[in-house]
């Protein structure tokens, strides 16, 4: 597929040479990602595999998979897909299932997952996390971790312009127009009239907070390394728990939990309650955080474990 001389310019943070698993839903954004990465593969020495996760949440999802299979064939790329049949699962449960499958297939291929998240996704996710009561990491999402997002420098409109200029076909998810969904309401009602100045200012705040998050995480790293007991647990001495302030303890709990579950984003209120429990809980009691992680209090230690 050759590039048009009038093709819109897309800001792409190109990954280094390597193996990549492209998460392709069939929507416009992921089809642009597929086109960009596939056309750059020879020059940039990419080994690409297309990955499609069929949640099974709506009748047309199988047609989406067939569409992505056809696109992979046109680009001469291998494809993996999974039919989950999640039925009436929540959006959060569907996301967890998708992330888990992508991570497992990436491990199988010794590859990194690449998604088509862009600037609009970044702003929307940050604001949604703010409304949900997320902590500092939730307000500056998508800035670190094992998943690569090379299109974060581009807007949704720029990706649509690119798709139109390249005559790229895509599948439109009809549920994207449902404004009873919080993300769609935010996108179509609240952010539709946001000025470019406001968008750039908010993006600047996200990037500044991401830098601060990195500094805090680097400060916490020695404590995490010292008290990791095995692949799925931490054991913190009660003396350390007593010496930390509640805000410091909250940060330690979240950092440890995220090392056990990299995509974890617990609610701030839950973390606050758990930090207080770590200080005051009776021996041989426990409380859940989320995603199978529990905090257990012993006579002289506090454990964070994956159950």
C-alpha cells in the first residue's frame, strides 16, 4: 500500500525494531495503527502479529473479527483472535479480559502489545478516572507500563483524516453513539466544544503529573525491592507500617499492588481504608483490594498477596 503525496502527517512515536502484537478492533483508530505499522515494518524491522479480541457483547462482533482477518490478509500479516462470549459483562470486566488475553499472547510471541490509543483517549480516560475517584496514576494514565501507544501524539480527528486520505475501511461500533455510556457522554456532550487551548492545557497537566508520578515511583522502588517475598506477594514489617504516614502508606500499597497487577487502578477511597486497616487491623484478618489482591495482617507483618 503506497502513501499518497497529500496524506495527512501523523505524529508517531515509532517503537524500536522488534516483535509487536497489534491490538486491532476493526475501528478507525486501530486500522490506522495497522496501516502505519505494516507499511513501516520492512524499514523499521518490525515483526508484526495482528491480535483481535471478540468480547461477544453484541451481535455484530463476529463480523468485526472477519473484517480484521481480511485486513491482516491484505497486509500479509499473521493474526490471532479470541472469541470470549462475555455476554452481559461490564465494560471493566471486558477490558480486564481483553488485557489478560493480549498479555498472554504477547508473552507467547515474545512481543510487546501495541494499541491505537490517541490524545482524545488520554484526555477522556483521565477525566473518567477523576470522576471515579482514582489516585494520581489514574489522572495521568497511559504513560508507562508494558503496552506501547505510539499514537498518543495524534488526535482522533487526525487519525480519521489519515484514514480518509488513505481510503482505509473500518468498522463503526454502533455502541459508540450511546451517550448513556459515561465515556460516550463525555466525548459527545462535554468535550465536543472544548477549545484547542483547553485541550493543550489539560494535556500539559497530565504530562507534568506523569513526571511527578515517575519521581514518586522511583522513591518507592527500594522499599518494594526489599520487601518482595515471591512473585505474587509482599511482606512489610509492622514497624515500617507504623512509621509511615497514611498518605505514604497508601502510595506504598498501590505501588506494590500495581507491581502484582500492572493494569490495576484501585479507587482512592478503597486504598485509604486499606491503609488504615494495615495500621489498625487485628492479627490474622484480611481485606480485599481488587482483582484478587488481598491485604493480610499478621502479628508482626502486613502482607499484600494475590489470592
